[in-house]
C-alpha cells in the first residue's frame, strides 16, 4: 500500500524520525539514500521517501509490500502521527464524531 503525509519538517528531520521509529518495530534498516530509507522484518518491508514539495512542505511517502490494512500499515500511520506531533507539539489530536 502507499501512504503519504505532508509536513513542515525538513526531509532530513523526517528521515531521522523514521530511523528512530521503525527499528523499534523489529524492522532492520536496509539501503539508505539521502531521501529514502528501507526497513524490513517480520511485519514486511516499508520504503520511506521524503522530498521537498511546494516551497516549505515536505512530501513523505511510505510504500509497504502488504495488502489491505496490515500491522505494518497501521504502524506507518502511527509514524505519520509522530511526524505531525514533532512538527506541531501544541496540536492535540481529537476524535471527530
């Protein structure tokens, strides 16, 4: 599946967060490039890429080798929440009923 998120963080900051987040899930880092990371393990494989977009935004794309709503996909969404909190610590997420 493909997931994406736009943030005010730089691509380097977003990839640093990925380097801290995904190994805690038991995923092993693979090849690194300046704008992408790959992690793989028992949950599957995820590739995170971050690139500047539209001036002050960074476009983060996550591609997993899973279909449907897998545990890896849910953890990618958790990673995006962490990115959002890092970009805006004062923002409180609330359920919209």
